[in-house]
C-alpha cells in the first residue's frame, strides 16, 4: 500500500537504465573530476509557478536539484530537526533542458528528468491513486477496528493522506522489524502510523497470495508482527499522554 504523491510528473528513464536517466556510474568524462559525490542523484525539472502570485505564466528555464542521501535527525539538546546533508541546498538553473542534461553528464551525475504529464495521463493517474487510497483506507479502518483502535481511524486516515508530503519511507525496505519503526527517533507519530499501516497492508497482500498458492519472497506473512507493533505504538502514545497529564497536575 505505497502511497505516491500526485505531482503531475512522469520520470523519463531509458530502457538501458531503470533507475536513472543516464549511465555514468562506470565512466566519467575526461574534462576533469566531478565536484559532486559519486552517489549524488540529480533531479532535473521545470519549477512550478509560485503560490504567492496569481499569474498563470510558468517560470522559464529548468532547475537541477539533488535528492537527499541522508535522513534528517532530531537534535538531542533542543529537539530541532538537523541534518548533515548539504547537497540538497544546491539548486542550479538552466535556460533549456538540453543544457541541464549536458551539465549533469559533464559532471558524471546520475540524473532523473521530470516532465509535465498530459491531461489524459494526469486524469488516469489521479483515478488510480484515488482508487488505491479508498482501498487502503478501508483496510486501515478494518484493521483498527479489529485491534480495538477504532477511535483512531480518522487520525490514521489523515496520517496516510499526508504520507506523500512527508516522503515516508517503505517499512520493509528501511527497517528490519516493525518495532524498529517505533524506536526511530527521527519519525513523528503520524509517519510511524502511516508506515506501519502501509506495512500491514503489504503483509496482508503477501498473506493473501500465500493462501492462493502464490507465496511471495518464499516467506510467511508478518502481518501479526506489524499489528503488534501498531498496538505497542498506541500504548506508548497513551503512556506518554498519561505521564504528561500527571506532570502538569504535579506542577
């Protein structure tokens, strides 16, 4: 149940490189060493119109920015969100798409080009996403009711709707166990709820495939394990809330 943010963009990647728009990892141009790290991934796109203007004209030119390579962390003293990643602050502007691509290739960068989707493709993507969201919300409501957490259906629904804006990571691809999601100090409560519920949905699909004689990854479903993590998360939230209430009364 991976939730993707609707941006009306499509990623253009050649058949020879599924995860990048070029294949520069094995060789660099002879014009000199790149000033960027080898694992840097550039994103070339046309910036959208500013929300502070009512004009309909789109900005001219293209922009090259970099994907985040390291996750942010919570600063232990003040609780601020910190990061050692400085490459995301680099934003370069180019007059044409071709000039942006040439620059990325001269620097030996792995890059992805994002283009505006057509109206028909955008409508179809929106329809598919809406149907997926309806299915995921129905599963979430049923799971919460079975776990005795029906009162949290609206909170989980909102957390899942905002998953794309937070750019939530995939649970099984990032954490070795569902309990590790709860222990991750960099995740807000809404992200933990969304990630665990998405993980539960994936495990449910694996369970269904196994019951139909088509097991995936040759492993049993971990749905029960994820459900226990959901219960543990809400117990932890309740404990912290009670502790905060007691501290206020004592003060």
